[in-house]
C-alpha cells in the first residue's frame, strides 16, 4: 500500500476526471441527438425545396437521398415567387407587422408610464381591468370585433388586421413591470429642474428601457408575422393576404408541388430566423420576464 | 407666471396620466372590453348577418341548451383534451434538455439556438412542412420507417398519419412535442435551474446523495413553481389551441378527429354564420379557463415549494 497520501489523492483526481469525461461525452451525445431531431425536418425542407419535382419521391434511392439536395434547382424559388404573388404577400406582411409593432410598442409604453409613475383617480381600477382581460381567450372578442369591423366597412383592409393587434394588455403590463424596477431619483431630479412629464418619459425612462422595448418589439413582431387566424378571417382578396394566409392559399392551389411548397415555406421562415439569430438575448429575457409574473 | 390661474401639481399629474393612457385605453375599450360584453350579449342571440336588415334576435339560453345537446361540441372538447397529451411529454422533455444544457459545456449556446428553432418558426410554414413529412406514401417519415423495416427484414409500413382517424391526433401530438420541447419551457427551466442555491446541493453531497437522489430531493422541489407555472399555462393554452395546424394539415378531419374547440368556434362563426352559437361556445371556453386560473391562484401557494 502506498504510504504517500498524495498518491491516493492523485488517483482520486484521475478517477474523478475520467468519470467527468464519461459524463460529459454522454451529455454531449444526448444533446447532439436531440439537436439532430430538431434540425431534421428543416434539413429535409431545404433539400426538398432544391429538387426537381419528379425527384422528391425516393423509395428506390439510398437513405441519404432525402436529406441532401442532389440537384440545386434554384428555379423553384423563382417559380414559387411567380405562381402566387409572393412579393405582394411579403409586402403586405411587412406593412401589417411594422405598423402593428410600432402601434403596440408606442401605445403600450405611454400607458405603462401612466400606470407605473403617474397618480390619477381610477388608476388602479383601470389597471386591474387590464389584468383581468389578459386571461380572456381571443375567441371571445373575435366575433364582436369582426361584426364591428364589418359595420365600419373595414373588412378586407389592412386596418382590420392591424388595429385589433395593437392593443394588447400584455404589452402594457410587461412594460409597466419593467418601469417599476427603474430607480426614481433621476426622474425626481428632472422634475425639480422643470422637465415636463413627456420629457421625463422620452428622455429618461425610454432610454433606460431599451432592453424591455426591444423584447416587446421582438415578440410583437414575431407574433404578428406568424399570425394566421385573424388575417384569414378579415381578409378576402388575394392581393391583401399576409404571408401565412398567402401560403395557405398557395397550398390549396398547388397541393402536390412539394418543391414549390417547401421553397415558399422557407421564404416565410427566413426573416424570423434572422430576427431570432440576431436578437436571441431579447427572446431569452422576454421569456424569463413572462415566467416571473406567474 | 402671474397669470393668476395655475393648476395644482396633482391635477397636472392626473391630466398627464389620462393623456398618456388615452391612446391605449381607447383601443382597449373598442377591441377588448366592450367586445367581451358584446360577446356575452351575442351568446344569448340568434345572429344573421347575411339577411338585410341584419337580424339579432334574443333567444336567451337557447344557444347554451343547444350546445349541451350538441354531440359535435363534446367530441371536439374531447379532441382538445386528447391533444393536450403533448403537454406532459413536452414538459418532461424540456426539463431533461434544460438539465443537460445546464452543465458547463462548450458550445451550449449553439445547441440552445437549435432547440429553439421549431418554436421560433412555428406557424403556417411549419405545418405545411409537417403535412408533407406525414404524407403516407411519399412523406419522409414513412420512407424512414420503411427503410428501417428493410434493414431488419421486416415489412414495416407507416400509418396514414393524417388521413387515418386513429393516427391524426398522435401525429399532431408528436409534432406539438417537437415544436415546444426546446422552446419557452426549456428556457424557463434553465432559468429556474440556475436559481437553485448551490449550498443545497453541497449539503446533499455531504449527506452522500447521488445525482438521482439530488435531483428528487433538491432540484425537483426547488423548481416546482416553474413546473406548476408551465403546466397551468400549457393547459390554458391547450384549451385555445389547435386551429392553425388542423386548418393547414387536416382541415379538422379525418371525420372531425382533429377539430378542436377553437376550430369549431371558427367554423360556426365564419363558415356557417352561426355567430350567436359561436359566441356561446367561446364563453363556455372562457369559463373553463377562468376556473383553471382560479385553481391556479388558489393552489400556487399550497402545492409548490419555494
């Protein structure tokens, strides 16, 4: 037996290290397999979008055939773009999403400032009403809002898609919670210097709230870009369709053109993907914020 | 100065408050709070928007009476609940992924991004994609199953995923798990895991606990508020879910197997012009969600460990 105690320690450390390495390899393998499962449908989507229409069906072909674009038919993208007015859908989506997001962030920030910092009669009651509506399913308000828009003659217009999407209690609630976490001293000092309420809001509160505003912007943008049901309900004419409705319409017309369908779907996902990759941190923060409120 | 008339500071503040609130508040009234009341009123009416003049006829509880006798309503309620089978799997998967990603390993951020992709992209495009994946003759899933069978010299053949009444719901559930497992819930779990105090693990180690015991004695109770939050939010979401994927992938079929409550509301209101009936269903849905929310509030303090 070794009399030198350091030998024991060394062996222990080595064993520990080996155990750790083993554990790490296992975890990596697990994470890697999981990631592969997540990615597989996307890989298949890309591969399919680049095939010749006749090449898609692959019973007699090797197993990897489905996953690798063997031919690069970029023409599919051009074709999908031509068959339905994809450019038009894109433009419609951009108009709707930008205006919805702008409206949502602006009005929510205003209201959140009022709720978080200003005292006025009825404030807490109104805020409670906002909170209470947050759990009402969209299906409840959908029908009366539709009837209202019809009475106004706004069905089949951008307004009908944009306006109801702007006013969510969630945006106001989230920004209010964030404003409450900011220190008040700066605002008090500004008030003493004679700064107006709008000045305080614009020059002090907003610059401090950039992360929260970015989070709300990202979430609203994404939700609005993907929103399918409401535009489907209020839009009738093809040239006003947003991308999701346009893609559904495209599918109903070209049910069997897989290559084109995949090309079209990829084009719809792409902007969201870019937004996510560049704004990832705001996603993560926003999710954590929404988790705290429970 | 010296105008003789000055507003009190508190009045000024109140005016400013109303001013800032106003734009949002008008929208809130027009698109949320008044419609909620209007919807309640509609649920007691027969509505016909096509005839001219439009008809709004008060029928009191007729819609609700019809609803409780409507076998389709109950069938679609059942569908909605069955589709929520995805929730426990997705929740467990999210936790396992979060546990794996919580290790201090290189390249974790890349994996987190990859796991998030299905959630980020969820929407019509993904449903179009999965409709093709599930295609019974040429979809990649059944191709894989057949090739796997060939490997084992078995004549394996995948089911008609979206056109077989027995398989349509499992198909949507599998897709739902794929879509949600690495998304919001995993991020919430990651945040929760990072919030578990280290000294609790150290204490458990001193007591000689292995990883499995540490998980059940420390991690699981510590993250129980998150689990509870995710579970209730998923159930509330689950009751309102199912329109987009079913509309794109199955049209609510086969034989109504994938029609959910929200889809039935849509059909009644916007396909069949039964707006009063649709409003009544939406209120039943609302009451169910309200009940769950109340249970959530009541239970939150009792069930979970802080």
